[in-house]
């Protein structure tokens, strides 16, 4: 079970980093400036969740489903936690 959670964390970290680098940061700024709707950020989180679930091995997904209940909600929470960690790390680098 813990290996499956570790795999989820690792996959989420990579997917979130890729998403942040390619579109999320720019989209977040557009939302802040009123040039884009917040629903686009929510959709981006859903896309990351789906990518994570598709990337992980079926055996890992099955272990998580059997032990976590609502896997999609758990993965979305993991995505949000990763985004928060990345933002905090970026802020710490700025000083």
C-alpha cells in the first residue's frame, strides 16, 4: 500500500511540475488579471489527475482504489498539495 502511495506522490510531482512549467503559471496569472476564468484552472487540475491515473501501472491504481475509497478525490488532493509545495519552494527561492 505505501509503495503505491509513494508511486502516486512521485507521479503527481512529475505531472504537476510539467503542467506548471507548460501552462499553469501563465493561466494562473491570466485568472489573477481577469483575462481567464478560474474554471480553466480547475479543468487543468482534472487533466493532471487523469494524466496521473493513466500514467500509473494498473496494479498500483487497483491497490489505491482498494484502500483509499474515492481515488479521484485523493489524487486531486495530491495534485493540490504538490502545487502548494511548488509555490512555496518558488517563494522561498525569491527570498
